[in-house]
C-alpha cells in the first residue's frame, strides 16, 4: 500500500499550473485540496464552524468527537451516453452543465477549484495524466489568442485550446464559454504529446454544454442559507494585529511572521508559523478573478459569520490523518477583492485557533 503522505506529495508535485499562473499559490492550494478530502468531519452544535472545501485522494473515516465540520462540495455526476460518443474504456460525467468523459480508471481528487470556484480534478493512478476543471465568471486560461485552436462544442458560445510544455511533459489549457457568461476553465496535462493528444481527442468527442443556466448556477448557492457561527470577540491577550491589503487579523504571540509580500500581479500573502506548537496561519489576497465562489449546501455543516464590508464569508474545516485540523475562511470584499485565511491547529488543541483568528478579522 502506498504511503498516504508520499502519494500526496506526488499529487502536489504533478499538478502543473498554466505558465502565467501564480505557481506558489497554486501549489499551496494543490496541497490543501489533496488533504481536504481525506477526512471530512460533520458535527452539530451552535459553536460549530465550517466552510465549503473538499478534495483529495481518498476519504478516511471521520473521528467521532465533535469537531469543526467540513462541507460537501458540488458532486460530479455520472451520465448516460450513447456508446458512439464515448471512447472505449472511458466514462461520461456532468459537472455544472458541462458534459465530458475521462478514462474509466481515472480517479476524482477534488471538488473545489484552485481559486475557490467550483471545480474537479481527475488523474490517472500515477498522477502523470490529469484533467483539472473549474467553473467561474472570468476568462483567462485559454492562452494567447494567436496561439489558440478553436473547437466546436455543442451548446458553447466559444471553445479555445492552447498547448504548451510544462515541467513534467506537455499540457493544454481549455476554455469553454457559456452563453450566460460563465466559463469552464480546464488544464489537461500528460507526460508525452501522444498521451495528451489521446486525452484531448476523447474530450473533444464528448464535450457538450447545457443551455439551462440553473445547471451552473446551482454550484454557487448563497451564504444566506448557511448557519451563523458564533465567534469570540476581541483580540486575545498577547496577540498582535497584522494586515494584508485591507484585511486586519490577529496572530498569537511568538512564532514567526513573514509578510505581506506580492506573489503575482494581483496576489498578496503572509504567513505565521509556530513550529513548536505546530500551528500555522496563511493569509492570501487576490484583487481580481474570484467573483464566483462555491457555497456549500446548508445541510453540509458549513457556516458563515457577519463581517462589515464583506458580501461573502464562509468558514469550515477538515481533519488530517495526523489529527491536525485545517480551517479555511474565505472573505470577499463588497467593493472587490477576495481573501483566504487558512489556519492549522495540531491534534488535541484545547483552544480553537481558527475561531480566535476569525473573531479578529476586520476590513479596512
């Protein structure tokens, strides 16, 4: 049996972003997506806090004691399809109104995309071939127009493909535009041009887009339907306030703080580590491109909390195999820009660091 941590590192190392993307941010997100699906905790209670995050390699059994529950994300649905449409050894699926097929022995790893949009990640067993899909309201992954190939996809306004070399082989960015303004963004990667051509041929043969806006809109939901999480108020004793592009947040005394620093043209981040206590706080801000964010169903255990100046707030957590707990808070400013706060607590932590951090958040 493969060691889970080793397998996780292989997944993360194999996920290749587009050439112009923020590689550091995407790699960190890849690590989070692999960890998130391993254990999804569900619990009841007024003090429970949560968020829509899921994804990873395999689900482990949840611990029974009350924890911050994780949230279910949109599910990729198998669909029936005429045999003539799907290559032999492939299976057809539907996600947010996009119908596609992948090899039947591929594994689904993910249900939230890199930037918080609804998404899914499929790979072969060795993680060398992959299909990463996101749904959002912004174009951008298709590549330079002069280097793109146009596809005719039923139901789509426009479909463009851009091929390029990456660190482990070759890849292609696929952008499918819907008539209602949503975009499907996909990255297809393979170790060789022959393998990539085979995957793209199967996708081109099976891609189609529904014309019903409800098929894609149901992926996003509304935070109005989520329970409100009760947070501790004020700055805990000994804590100090930091800021990343207009979001103030508290960090505990001690530890090591780094930031804020610019990761790319529209991304800023900072980190706090307490190696002795095995605690982490990561804060990232994106100025653009995060307008469509996934919201979990209310019955998934996800929650929200009021924050002046924000029009979207979700919070939730999952538990890793080692018992550590990872909580993600997503905040979108009403005047533009999105923050993600990720907090890691060690196994057996008596005080919930994530709720303490959430209680210190303020938009300026």
